C-alpha cells in the first residue's frame, strides 16, 4: 500500500491486519528527515520536504539510496591489516574491466568467487548509489540467481577530496570485503566474490529483492501485524548476536542497512501459509564501519555511525564498547519500526489525542544530539497500545538506557519478544 497525495492511512481489513497490527504513524513524515543517512558530525544535513520525499519514493523510476561509510579515523597501519589476504584479479582481466566501467551504462565485471574461479558478470539494472559506490543488479551464465554488485570508485589525486577522506574510503572498502568474506549467517548478506582494480573495488553479494527495510516500511508498515514484526526484528537480533559472538561489532545499525529477502506479496503468503519461521526474511548489510574487537579489551574510541542511531557515550566522545553501542542502535531501530518515527526527533503533534508537546525543556533541547545525550525519549503511539505489545516495549526500554544497565545482545535474544522465532545457531 503506497500512500498518495492527500490520502490518510487507516487500518486495513482482512486476514493480514488483525487488531494487533502496528498503529498508524503520527504523520506522513515517517522518518523522512533521516532518509539521507546523515553521517555523524557531517557538516551538511538533509532538509528535504514532504513533496521531495514523495517524488523520490513514489515515482516509478526512483532509486533506492544506499548508505555510505561515515567517519573512520584508524591509522594507515590498520588499512594494511584490513587489506591483507584480499585476492586481486590478474592484470589482463583488470584491463578489460577498465574499458567497460567507463563506457557501458550497465558495465560488465570480472569477479573472483570464493572458490577461486573467475566469472564475467553482466550489469542489468541500477539499484542505487552512495557517495563513493554504485549498486548494480548483475547476472552471470554460471550462476542461477542474479547478484548485487557494490562498486566502490577509488578517489583519484585530481579530485577535491582530502588525503584523509581517500584513506578512510580505502579502509572502509577493504574492511567490508575482508569481514564479509569470513561471515556465514543466514541473516547477514552473503559474500559471493570480489575484485580489486586500479580504478575501483567490486563486492558481489546475494540480491535481496525486497529492498531495504526503510523503504519496505514506508510502503507497508501499516499492513504488518505483530507476529510479522516479531519475525523481522528477531532476524536482526540473530544477525547481531552472531557478530558479537564472533567478536565483531557493526557500528552502523539502522533501517537502511537491513535488507528484505522477499517481496511484500511473498511475505503475506508466508503469513497465510503459517510458514514465517521457515526462512530468513531480513539480512544485515553495510560493514564499512564494522570491526573485530578484543574480548579482553573491547573499548573503542573512533566516533562513527549515523547521527540518530549512535549511543550517548559514543556521541559525547567517550571510550565505548561497540557491543553496547550496537544494542543501543537496535533499540532505536525497534522504536522506529513500532512508532513510525525516530525516538530523538522533535515530539510530534499527536492527531486524535490532541497531544502537542511544546514544553520549554524541549525547546532548549531542540537538537536530536542533546536528547540522545540526555536519553530523553518517550512513547507516543505505543503509550496506549494493548498488552500484546508490552514485550516489545520492554526490549526498547532496556536498550535506550544507561550503558551500565543496558541489555546485551543475549538478553535481547532471550527476551519474551524474540522467543517465537529465535534459533540457536551462533
């Protein structure tokens, strides 16, 4: 269901929308302000209007925005470690690649797969782009399913980018390739292959035809019932649990970095057939800011992430445990799914309840960063929902709190909210 100009969202009737479905969002500004994936401490922020938002997402030719790496400040030594072991494709193949990248609208790419074999992939569709990358849907005759190719364009010396920006891009790209090549979990995008040339790096991943979770919720949030939301959120928890148990922190968990494996129609059929728990619905992606940590010394200092999802301790420049910060980000993500807004955005005017928040304290703390630092948030839609959502609220309340009392990933996983769909693979 896509909202059109002037149309109001109402609970729909039928099998897929019982009483326990998600409440309608406060307004049609559902997360619109943050859709541009504002990087932490970025000097420019999106100020898009509602009409621009509609044009982007309701236009038949709109493209999904793909989140881009943000602040990374590790030293060059870290870069050398991250690139170690990445297989480069042979010189002759690199030369072929250079010709096609510059000429074709949908370029062709030679990639080295995990088994060492090399295949030619034909680009067939644009899927989106970021500051330093483009995403193509591609196909090769040797594989039955299409793949998503993430092409990272290298910053050249003649551009206006600084050396530190170039270095951060190189670190982020190499880190993402290295980490994904080692991960193996059904709720994390699957690494298929890569290649590295003088002009770009290419990462091949499994294609998720449902797009990212943000866009999926914009179009279908009002039609999801509680059991479906439980499955979606539990899938994300299982992905982060796998990472933390393998001493990896993501550091950029958000709706835009979660992909949907199926279309809405397929999801609806799984619900009707009572087969929701038989396959993964979501996969976590974008590992440009992820890194391995030492269990004995897990504290990190790099300030990175997306502004609305970072923990207070990271925001204020304190040493932080990446696992605790990931759990805070999960709380923000869960809240966004439940409420249809981000927890530290300015309080809305709450339609039917005629509830307008305009206290002097909120005026003084106009910036989201101030409210994050003070952990100043509250429920709006979910303040008066039925008891069936209580277990969901408990998870959020135990994530968006001080880090000394914040739940870790195992406590989230063991919660009553996640019990119906959790599995015990690590």
